[in-house]
C-alpha cells in the first residue's frame, strides 16, 4: 500500500475514534500527507517490521512500535526508530 493511502486511511480511522500509528520507510513522502502518528523504520520497502522468517525480531519491532503511541503529543510528527536493515 502506498504511503499516501496509509495516511488517508489513518485519518478516517482516527475520526472514528480509533488510535493508529503508521510505519514508513519513506518519511519524505509520509511527511507531506500529515500523518497523525508515524514511525520511520530504515528498512527496504515491503519489510516494515523487519526481515522475513525472523518472528522474534518482528514481534520486538511490533511491540516497540505500539509502545510509541504514547510519545505523540501533536499530529504530524514522524519518529525515527533505531532499527537499521543489516543486509543492505
């Protein structure tokens, strides 16, 4: 799904009272869509939660992603997470 579409859907869910957080690998694109909450993971497109077949890594990243929801005071902020793709 494209970065812009994620932010559009995120805004619809937020207006319905659901808390959301977007994960982006292209903050330059996401920034222009004014996400409510977004995290930047420095991974290749298609791998927002880490490497394939590494469930422990993916669970850790997902838990840390959800825990970051409380760190947002104002909409539009993109937090740069410490994750880096090691195989690049």
